C-alpha cells in the first residue's frame, strides 16, 4: 500500500479609505495572521525579554502597534485556535480542549515507526462558518501552513472542506510534538489533491522516533512548513487578495532544531546548560541544552517572520497587507522547557493550561504601513474571537453576523467585537463588557470585567484586581462578594453545554438532597431535544462520517442524561 497519499461584496466605508494603497488589480487589503505556539507574554525583546534576540519582531513592533492586553482564546492550542477561526469564546465554541479522538485507530508503519492510521482533534462545528470560508466568499485566495487542530483526517472539518485553497503542515497537533516527523499533511489543488493527504518524510523514517538515532533525521518540519508558506507568498501577484494563516509550531516542545549558527550562538551563551531526560509517551526526546534550544527556537521563528516581511516588500505587497503576529497561549513546561529561567510570563502568574494571566495574555503585534500607526503601544483589551469581526470590517463585510449566522441553529454565537478602529488609529472603539474563557480539561473558568479578573478552579472563585495586582497574588473574593456574584452571572449566561465533552458525569457527583446544593450552584441543564438535533444533523449531512455521527450522538446523549439525572456539570461554586 502507498502510504504517501492518505487520503464580495465590498463595503465602501472602509475600502474607500484603503484603496489608495492597494495594488493596481486589487484594492482589497491582504491579511496575514502569524500564530506561534506556546510563546509567553515576555518572550520577545519588545516585551522585555533580556536573553533572546528577536530583531525582526522588535522591528515589526516599532513599525506597527504592540498590544499589552491582548488575550488568546484559551490556555491551550486547539480551543484557542478554534476561538480565532469561529469568532466564539470557549463557552460557546464546540472545541474546548485538546482531546484526542483516534488513539484506538488501527496503526500503520513508516519504516520501523508505528503511527495511527487516522490522527487529529475534534472538528470545528460544520454548521458554523469559520474565517477562511468568509474570506473565500469575499474573493480571497486562502493559504494555511502549520498546525490545523480543527478536525481529524477524514472528518467533516479538514482544510480542504473549510475554505483553505492551499495547506501544508500538521493536521494533528500531537503529531507536532515531533519536529522531525514521519509525515506531514498537504492539500494542494495544483498537485491534484482532492482532499488532505499524507506526505511521507522519506529521509526521516529511516531512523527511529525516539532515542539517540532520532537526531539523525534530516527533514525539519518547521523549516519545511516555512518554505511552503514562502512559496505560496511568492505566487501572490496582487491581482487577487490573499488571506494567509501561518501557524508555526515554534517554540512548542519538543526542544530541537538543526545544529546551525542560531543554536550554536545560544550554546555558547548558556554554558553550562540544563538537560532533559525525555518522555517517549509524549514524543519528547532527551536534550542536553534546554535553554539554548528554547532560545534558538524563538530566534529561528523571528527569522521566519523577517523573511515573510521581506518577501512582502520585494513583491510590492507590503503597504496593502495587514500582518498580525501572536501566540496561541502562554508558556509551557513540557519537553524540559524552563519558563522561570527566561521570565517568560512577563511577570504574569500562570502557564499554559491555566486561566491566570500568564496562561492567556499573549504577545500581539499588528503592522500595516500607512494604516496602523507606527511605534504605538496600545492597552485595548481584546481576545482571539475579536479577529473575525475585525477582519470582516477591514475587508468591507459590514454585517457579517446577519450574513453568516446559521438560521437552522437556535442560536449561532458570534462573540467578538471589531477592533479595526483601534488598529487604524481611530477613537470610536467599542469595548467588551467582559472577556470569557473556560477550559474543561482542568475545570477552570476565567472572566475579566474591566480591571477585575476572576479565576474559577473546580468551583472555587478567586478574584483579583489587575490594576493593583497584575501577578494575581491577592484573592479578594471575600472582600468583594458583589463583584463575585456579578461575574458568576456572566458564567451562568455564557456557558453552554459542550457537545465535545464526553463522560461529563465523571467530573461531579449527583446531588442527594436540596441542602447539598448552595444557592449559587452552577447548573448545566441539557434537554433530550439535543439528542434529536444531533441525530438529524448527522444523518442529513453527508459531510459527516459515521464515526463523527456516533460521537456527536453519544455526546448529546451524555448531556441529556446529565440533565435528566440532575447532576452538576462541570462547575459548582462554593
């Protein structure tokens, strides 16, 4: 068997002010969103990092706008990216965790290396529009390079089915734990692909995935993905606007890269260095230069960004292209990473997987010569789900909610607020009443209202005043019960049953008596109609695989049973 192939409406209000800088054949602005993986708020020089060189990103900040209060969609990868793609916060978005769905799938061999026959994460809701689909409908060519994390191979939500013209990278984020993988995924009409396929790393599979010989693998995925992105950019001629999403895996673990001048610079700088023994189950190989590897990965990423900006200038596309750089969540400790050493959280508390500021506040830089005011630092409070309305406003799609809301849904949520006025240096900027996050894998919720921030961990609320306590050290919930109640009300209103959360009764216990439930208990009550809705969706849509249907129906059944039995799911305040 050959395993190489597995298978505008333009608005005049904004565009009239933008057309002067457009290309002769294209007056619509191009958009590039560059998203890295697990970079903390303080990992860049322009955010105060003292040890790591980031000259190109620092220059991007000086030529554009650096945000100080921008937030990811979630403290982990998949739901954070889903928030960006869907324009929904994680109380409404279907993807709310990093759950793997295919660990029991059959295995295939690449050389002597075993892999799953199907890989990936929970799909984006096929009944809710995502950003590439909006951009396609508005006349854009679309490309994505890097992590997808929005559906498993063969599911209803893969790049070829969700508005992406050209894709190269990792469908599955667990696969991305290897920088020298056995395969990557591709979708290219030019190459004759009719769906997402696997591209075998022929030179890599000669060596094992784990152990000393792993270092002999020559095909480094980060370089390969970046090269494909550069080839795609080189194809853009200004005749058609483009929307590019470059989801680089750096600096996510594993901590490994080619032995070149970038790495050697930091090996000399951090000597002696820390070592890491490895973890085969997590696909993290042993390393001997933890600090050098991590610093080198960020500088390598910075070099990629520099090449992207240089390419735009060379092609005359620079002044008609909005470029935004950010990270999907806060810093990690996996693979031996040492965030404390680098002060990676930028003096914020918390890491990846936590709803504290360090887990969700991220670097965020926007550059658009002549449009975004250069050298500005902005404290506007925004989150990933604001990017959909922002991009829509910039391309002239004035009423995107009315146009793209699915009328077959009881409610089709769009939670973002455009910050295009802020980007363009205008004063009339609408603000959020609150920002909202939930992370179901650790039973955490985060809410921000003005300077107030509440983190709920396993039902217990912790309240902080960010104006005086940016590190979230002093829990003042007891001193401000009225604020706590107001933020609880936000949670009650914003959380919806999560169709992707299975075995939801495992997180709690049945209520045995009325006295066991405090007045402020957070109830999640699903109805049996959810089951009927899921069944009708599955069997009426050919895009859903039988397994996808089974998962959705079982999930709906779980929600219905939880409601029927009056079980607490998943949070109760006490």
